[in-house]
């Protein structure tokens, strides 16, 4: 290993990045754009579920139930209809996600038997949204129910009894407002860094092959290790810059609570950066055509990081074979680490598991990458 | 003209065949991704790790715990002895939910004061936490109802009858709330978009970078013919992709397909035209394959995230909702899900189909114009 040759390689690569302003702009602007778009886009919390109302009775009592849905703030009435087929039409067109139907004899049944149904129809195509909307609807109806019971008790002069009633006293830790963006945005940072990093290095070797400069590189006395390190250094710096930007945006712009310490954040981020760039480099060495390299890079980064890193879909809910597979998806470690640092304020000792995973990964990738490149035509 | 286009097509297919790995890269990853993502994309909440601190140690408290054990929603991983253990379980990720039953729980149940059950939830994953809280609510109210039913006959004064209103949920289109039915059609659209856009963009830029574009320029071929020759193969590949993964979704994942295959065919054609147009447009903005590659990443990820694949468009801020209007995937996902699950036809889906057609026309026209300019 010769420091002078290493430096020369690094400078050459840095110059190449510098002289290709389009690529440089992409490397620096891409995280900004992605962060801006994705930070706002990744929310699972539907605030105003579009609601279709079919009030068959239209009595004072039935209107009171509808009003409760409206005033809860969880629903916004998009359609008031007078026929069953209207629900089907609105749902087919995706104009409402939920519909409530209050039957003709609602208040009569309620007065006679003390109990009456409210039908809630959901467009269950999107199951998660349905579950959330169902939860809101249950809350609204439970509240209405409690009030009606209280009125009944008062009218009949009955002392309210809580015999056998369990009262929930829930406390939510770490993400007190249950804002889905707080849990997804740290994951978004990991995904963006994984994407940018892979795209930075994945073409660096195949480009030399296709442009014919590889022959020149091989004829120099530089060693394979020096080529690798020299090529990685400039990208490592760009990667760190990108990381700093994304993390700052998450904290200061999107207001994700940051409870950990910066040192832990820095160490883990640098480690992750190493893995990401190493992967790109490895792909680049193994696959000589740029098209092939880019396809593989796209395949191993974009969808796996999005779907298997646990940043949206919880890993522990996946079937066991798929869970096993997620251990290969390196962003999963960083997603876990970032969430821990951000929301829980975890230190290095809490993060030992994913840290070891990431370190092993980095060592393995660098070893493979160093071996893969041969100075041979 | 009709002689030149088939020749151009022929050349493209030869080029595709020459790349030994091409067919392999086209088909195998697609199927693997389909299987993996089909299984991975889930928001279900099952087997939530739960720690329990039972300070009452009564029949009632054990009854409540057994209600939790009886469902597959919660897995009790720790019967804690003290509060510190509970806190540590949550902080160190051993449990997502902690239940604390205070001393005097059964006494409170009997004397009608209402018995508090303290619940601590790790809200890191807000979605899981929200759904788990809903289940806890259901389980405890069921427990309460059973307890009250047993207790009330013993009381002297007749208590209130079961009063009030109840919700009757009726999920349409997906009665079993099977999430795969939602995500598989989404995976089909996403995989196709990624593959078709990147293949098209690269095919053109490679000609430019390798220098064969000059050769094509000196031939009598017109820009329009060149573009047709470049796009038709990828359009066909995209069709093959959609057919393959759709068949997979139906046969392997058993997603019901109740709609009209013809509507699907129309939607898929328009979507593929838009995707090919997008690839071409990207290629006119890049000189090197690296740039094409960067642009691909740059755009495809937002297009994927902002398509409604997992994050509902209704939950996005207004300006992003506007942005999704230029996203072909957004429209195609509506079409493919509606055809799969709702079985609706063109009379309902015409706005989406029209939008796809418009996007296809605009992107293809703009790229032809930009291309003619660069060829002249």
C-alpha cells in the first residue's frame, strides 16, 4: 500500500466526479429532493376519511349519530346519498372509503329494545386504511353509545354501574403522538443513503472498462487495494455529506424527535456508508457492462431497501423465510439503529445487535470487493 | 418506412439476445421479487411481544391475561415481577406492549368503581402501536362484557339493560381483510414500471455512448421510426412482465381476479406506453449511462413511494397530491386493483385510463421532439 498512489487515485476519481457536473448535481441534489418529497409523502395516517352517509331514517337521533362522525374530525362527508346503489357507485370510483348506513327504524328500535345497529361499510381494498378507519368509527360509536346509556340511566333514575368494567389507561412511549412520519422518516434517510451510495459507486469500474481506460489503469503500478480505496474515498465524503444533510432535515425540518447522541449517530452512519459504497463497488467490479451493473444495483437496492428493511413493513410480521432474508438487506440494520437513536435515545450498548450485523457486513463486503478486482485484462 | 421499422426491431431483438444474461436478468429477478415482496408487504399485527406485570394475582387478573393469551395477536414473553423489569422490557425492545394489573384489580371489578388496566405501548412503529391498542380495547371490552354478564344476576337492583348503539362493520371487496389482495396488484405495477423505464432509457443512451447513434443518424431512418424501433421491444417485454406476474399473483397468491381481462389489457397497454415514454424522455436528458442511471433512481423512487402502493395518497399534503398527477403508476394501481378486486369496467375507470393515455401521448411526443432536435 502506497499512500501517494492511493491519494493520486482518490484525486483522479474526485476530479472525474467534479468534471461531470450533472452526476455531481445528482449526487448532492438527489438527497435533498428525495428527502423533501418522501418526508412529506410517507404517512399512513389518514386524517379525514372520505365518508358516504346514507341516513335512511333522518330522525333527530339518527342525525345526531351522523353529526358525531362529522365532528370527530376523523371523517369528512363526501357524499350524502339516498339509495344503497349510491354507496357502491361512490366506492367503485374511490370517492369514499367508508360509508355509514343508519337503518329506517333506528330510533324506534333503540327506544324499544335499547339497542340499535349502525352499519359501517368499508372499501377494504386498502386493508390498513380500513383498519384505521374502522378504529375511528368504533371510537365514535362507542362515545355515542356511552352518552345514550348515560341519558337512559338518568331518565330511568339508575345509578351507573361499572361492575366488571376494565378501564384502559394507555401510555405510549417513544412516539407519544403516534405520528407515523416519526417512525418512517428515519427509515427514509436510510433508504435514500442506500440508493445514492449504490448509484455513486456502482458504475465506477464498469465505466473504466467501457471507456477503455481500464487498460491504462492496469498498466500503472497501482495495486488492487489502492484502486478500491482510492475510488471509494471521494464517494465516502459525498456520502457523509448527504447523510448529514438528510439527518439534519429529519431533525430540524420534519421535527422528528432526536433523543440519542451525535457520536453514536456518526459512527453508525460512517459504517453504513462503507457498506453501501462497498456494495456498489462490488457490483461494479463483478459486472462489466454498465447496463448490467445498473440493473443489478437497482434490483438489490431500491425495492429491497423499501420493502425488506423494515422501514414501512414491520419485519417481525413477515413469514420466517422472508425474515431470514432481511438479514441480507443491509439497510435493515441502519433503519433499526436510526430509529433507536432518534426515538429511544439508544446508545451503542443498546444497539449492539444491529451494530455487529453492520460491522460484519462491512468487513465481508470490503473483503469481497478487495478480492474481486483483479488487475488483469 | 415499413421496411425500416421491422429492421430496426430486428436489430433490437438481436441486441437483446446477444446479451446472454439478458433473458435471465429479465425473468428470474422479476419472479423472485414478486414472491419476496408479495410475502413481505404486510401491515398485519400478530404475535405482538407482550410483558405482563400482575400485581393482583387473583382469579380475575389471571382471567384477563388468559383472554390475551387466547388470541394470536399477543405473545406473552415476560411475566415481570416489578415495574423496573417492565420498563426495561420496553426500552430494550423485548416487548412492544406491557400490561400492568394493579393490586386490587378484582376488588375494583366487583365494587363497581371500574378497574384500571395500565397499558404501555412502544409507539416507535406507530402503525403497529395503533392497531395493537385497538386489539387491546377489543379484548378488554369483551372481558368486561363477560364479567358484567356473570356479575349482574347476583345484584339485587336490576341494572340497566344493554342499551345503546353498536357498529356493524362490513368490509367490501375484501371481506377477509387479506392484505395480500391489496399489495400484490401493487407489486405487479411497480415491478413493471421499474423494469420498463430503466430498460428503455438505457437502450437509447447506450447507442449514444457507444457511438452507434451516429451510424443510425447517417442512415435514412427517421426519428419517429428510430423511436418506434426502440420502444416496441420494451413495450412487448413489459407486456410479458405484466402477464407473467399477474398469472403469478392469481395462481400463487390466490388473489381473486373478478374483473374483465379486456379492461386490464387496455389499462396495461396505456400504462406501458406511458412507461416507455418516460424511459425515452429520461434518455433524452442523459448523455452517459451513468446519468441515465442516476436519473432513473432519482425519479423512480418517488414515483414508487408516491403511487399509493403503501402510503395512501389521501394522507399526503396537497402539493404532493398534485405531484402524483403525473405519475403513471398512480393511475395504473387504481386500475389494476379495481379490476382485480372490484370488477369495475371502463365506465368507472375512464378518468384513470384517460390520464394514462394523456401521459403516454405527452411523454412520447416530447421525447420524439427532443430526439429529432438532437438528431438534426
